[in-house]
C-alpha cells in the first residue's frame, strides 16, 4: 500500500499514484513498483542518499534532505523558506576521498575556481619573469577581484609591463562585484572597461603567455588556441581527468571553462596545497601574501585567507562553486551549491572547514575567529529598508571516510 499512502500524503488521493505512474510512462503497476524500488514499502517515504533527479524534474518531487546532508537554509521568521543542497569532496594529495556530502563525483564547470591552474603556465613557461610580474600581479592572475582601485592599478601595471592596451582584453566589462565600488563608479561617472572585469588579471596573464611563445593574440580566449591548449594540458595534469572525459563550455569572461568532477577539483587543490613545483609554489605564496587581491573587501576568500594567515586559500567560482587548499594538511576542498546560489557557497565552505577542524584536519577555530570571518558563517537577509528579515545558514554534515 506504500504507493497509495505516498500519493495521499502528497495530495493526490487514492487514484493519484496510479494516475501519476501512467502520466510518467510507468503503466498501471509502475507507481507501486517505483515506491518499492525506492524503499518506501508500506511506511513513510525514505529518500535517497543524495538527489540526482532527471533533468527537468523538480527534486522536490522525489527527494528531501537527510540529517547528514550538507545544505544551506534560507530562514525567514521561524520557517525554512528555501533549501540549497550542497555536494562536497574533500581529497588529499594522494587522491584519497577524506570526506564528502551529496554527489562528490558530480561533473560541473569549475568556473573561476580554476584560475590558479589557468595561471600556472604563465609562471612555469617563464612569461611572468619575462614581463617582470611581481607577486601582486601573480595574485591578480588568480583572482576574481572586486574592481577596487588597487585591483585596477595592478591590472594596469600588468598591461603596461606587457605593452598591451586594454582593448587587447577579450573579457568584456561588467558591473563590479562590489556594490560599493559600482555605486562609486556610477556617482562619479567612471567608465567601466574590460580592465574592471573580475577576470582581468587572468586575461592579461593569458596574453602574456601568448606573447612569450610568439603565439597570435587574436582569439587567445577560444578553444583550440595554443594558450587554451597549453592550459588544458595543465588542467589534465592537476585533475587527472583526460581531455576526452571533460566537458567544455564558454565562461562568462569568454575563455574556455572545464567541466570535471568535484572530486577532481578537490584533488587539484590538494596538489596545489602540497606541491613543491616552483611555479605552483610561487602562485600559492602570491595568493597567501595578497589576500586583498584575490577577491576584495568583505569577501570570504579574502577574509578567510587573512584570518588564517594563508593556512587556507579559498577561491570562489560562479554558479555556486567554491574550492580551498589547505597546505599544512595537504587537502583540497571542492563544493557545488546545486542551484548555483552564490551567497550559499561561503556558509557551506565554512561549515565544511569547521567539521574538518573538529576532526583535526584544519587549524581553524571559528569560535575564536575574527569578526571579519565569522560574519560569513550566517548571512543576513534584509528588506528594502535594510531591516534584517532572515538568515542564510549551513546545516547538516559531511561524511568522513576511513
């Protein structure tokens, strides 16, 4: 009777389950068989360990979070208004899965969290030294910056050293990630050009790589260009994912982006954390030395780096991606907020790091952390008058593997 009970509990009535089964191509017996196959039997619904629903089908129809899932809840009043499910992989530099939540092998686009690996050829091939890029400029090559004055200045310095104009940048302009910077630009009538792009450092780095190899500058951002082929070789190397098993797309800043499993992203960050390769060590040191350049004022990547003295290097990516390297432990973390909610990725990352700290993997005590970091644990929701009306907070847990 499990299918009929499930149907009644979901407002479908006694015939709802059978009708639902027919409408979904399961035949008259499909609903009951489906219920049994999903462990529902005569009892209340039991849900799968994590949600992998068919494309176009709402996960709310099939799945509900279990107590050991990691998710971010939006709370208004005393009601959970929405839930953002999170998949996580925590991997050591040998490739062992240390902890996970949801679907750690989910394939998704790495987006801007791939930037340290996209910047690697710039240093490894000698282009950074040829143009005299210092550690600040290497940090910006790995950054998703907020277009603050210091970010624009460093981007302009890189362009000048490479003898390039802003028009060479394939990244288009966009409103700054910092609302304060954007409001300032509007008030003062500032022209927002490509160097304002949060990815401008990465793009100058790619152009410098092309110049160093005497490759054409035109189309440097496109698939098949030698710059992108060189970067692809490093993505393969650090993730252990062959190119023919990756997915490819075009990122928001126009360059190639790479679809790989979360576990592979975490492996790359673990190797980044532990690497003795001189080029990768330079990039790691640059990110640790200049936290304000890799993101910006009030942003979690900057605040986490500053609060830990570079012991945790975090890098955000669009559509709910966040990665982190933990050098002392040789660990990498990669997570994806399923619905792409960008605000949720920070609280989710801190929830993972807190649990890693509880297990002795991470030198982080959020109870003793500075306010600049603690403010990212729970994010306020405000109305049009600036009154706090709710919070965004992570709940649930990752599973640790022996």
